[in-house]
């Protein structure tokens, strides 16, 4: 049958949905078709309070007119130009703005189109950097159990989620993993940074270095706060210790800030919040308020200089057709303006302690076995149903949607990460609806 002979379909079947049980979804779909501020709207006009900023990404709220108009203007003026051997002003302007926002000497920016691409880009830069300085044997990467670094082969290799790895063969060679930092026996219901484990969990890196030797290790990559596996907040001193060990062994430290970047913790980046300087920061999501896909890697000046001074010609054989896409750059610039003009990072910082108090009020709700929080992100972990991990949280997610609330669930953890424009009444509502839902499910 030729393509023309196929009757057009307009049902849900053709779209192979990502990270979704397709059969179950298509049998009982949830659709939204409009969004504004803190709300999605279903096709039948029901308002859904968005407690997850889309997918940890719409940090300035949905459909902000300034961003919409910037994209519209750019689309009419120049919808596309390559960044290979040609430039357009907004890419340079956005890179400069980001360099200014990034902490310390992270003053160069490589553009990608997603968090996954940012991670793989950072890993490639790490290898190229060591090679350019005559240390080509430094090729190993160290990730962390329960880390999420997107879905590219680099990202799933350094990532620590078995479900995302087991279908895909041998992955990248030469990767090892730190232990995760989740320690409910000692740290359950911590408010903010947990007390226990910082030294030991980070100290495990010394063991890994002892096993492989520093001369074989290129970089360590971690999320400052692990988001996708349920908001795992690092214990006190953890990131500082990782930094010190990396320094001692000439290993690059990459912070994957795809979630924590752009105000989630009440600072531009988690690196600043923690006062720990990484060598690279990967970002995406909040960079354009998710209005146009875009990612980026912030790179220390020394790394950039080493590569660009390494010899004539192209220093890094890497890039995407859409690196620095004009629409994404326009969206990014308008988004950064909005963060600045509305003081949204400061707003997140101001909301954080009230958010913490309200989220922790769920401590006595049915099924709750742990609550973790930092900035405007929180995880509420439920006891799994015997023999059916994840089922209880999944039911909570579906029930919450019926009640007009969008939450994110991962395993048996409910994650809250509202846009930075949220207000205390909405936070109360998110938690009240969640409590009501938990009271009705078994
Ligand atoms: N890194 C982290 C820390 C993330 O949370 C995510 C997505 O949630 C990614 C990378 C991947 O980003 P993307 O889905 O844009 O490829």
C-alpha cells in the first residue's frame, strides 16, 4: 500500500508517546490544549493547576506574552540561520547574557536543543579538553546511581536509572557510578539539606579513583539535586567534598542543572546556591521557559581557551543544525528579561520556606513515608503497594488530574516543582488536593 492509499487518521494511535505506557494512555487519555500562567486547560475547558511547571521547565509560567511575542517577531524576521561558520546577533547576545548569569569563570556557552544533548555535549567537551592538553588517557566518566542525564547514549551511560539503561546494550564503555545519596534511614523528613552522609557518599569517589586511577578519569557528572528520581537533596557538605576530590585528582566536575538551573532553588543556578563551582553546567528547560526547545552548556574559560588555542581549524567537531536557533534565542532572551524584570529567582527564594512548611504538612497524610525539599522542589514519597511499585503514585497522579491538579510522579514519589510565579494560596491548594487524593486511594 502506498502512503497515498492510507486513509488519514486523526486518532491517538500514530503518536508513539515518550516515557508513556502507550496502550494504557490511549485507552484513558488525558489531554490539555491551552495554558496560561499557572494553569493548563483541557479541551472541555477544565482548569488544571500545574504543580510541576510542565516538566520542571516552565519556570516563568505558561504562555507569557513577552516570550510569545518575541518568538513571533523572530519567526517573521528570520526563522532560521545556521551557526556553522555564520552567525546571527541573538545567539551571541544570549550566550553573553548566560555567561553573565553563570557563576565564576563559566564564561562560554555551547548551544544545544535539549538537556540530553547538553549532557552528551559536556561529556564530549571533557574528552576533547583532556586530549588537547596531552591527557588523552583521561576518558572515563563517573555518574551516580539514580542520576538522570537525559536519554542520549552518554546520558544513559552516566545515568543511574536501570529502567532507562537495560534495553540498550553495552552503552558507553568505561563508566562508573557513585552511590546515590538517598538515605531515608537517617534522613527521612529532612527539611532542606539532610544532615547525614555528605562525607561518606562523596568520599566514595576516592574509592572509585583508587580503583581506576585518576589518569583514566575525565569527569564526574551529577545533578546538584537529583530531580527525576524523586528530588534527592544532597546531604550537607556533599557537593563541596566532590569538588575537593575532583580538584585533587584533576577531574572535571559537571553539574547537570537542567532542572536546578534558572531559579528552581532561588538562585540562577544551584552552583551559586551551594557555593560550589563546577567546570561545566548543563542546562535546558527553563532557559527558554520551554517555549522553544533549547539547551546549553556553560564552560569554564580555561577549557574553552585550551581547545581553541590547540591548533588551527575546527577545535570541537560537534554541533547541531539547530545550535543557537533564532527562535530559541529570541525566546531565551525574553525569558531572561522576564526572570530579571519580575525578580523571579528572588521570588522563588522568598516562597521557599512557606513551600517547605506546607509540603511537610503532608507528613501525616496516608501512605507518606518521606518528604524532601529544597527551593521550589519537593518530593513526597509514598509507601509502595506490595508487589506493585509505582502503582499507588500513578493512581494519585490520575486522581489528582481528575481533581484539577497536575503533579509529577516518579516511582512512588510525588514531585512538586511549581513555576516561580506561583503564590502561597496555590501552594496550599496543591497540597490540599494531594492530601484529599491520598485519603481516597488505598
Ligand atoms: N538532565 C537532567 C538533570 C534532567 O532532569 C533532564 C530532563 O528532565 C535531562 C537532562 C534531559 O533533558 P531533555 O529531556 O531536554 O533531553
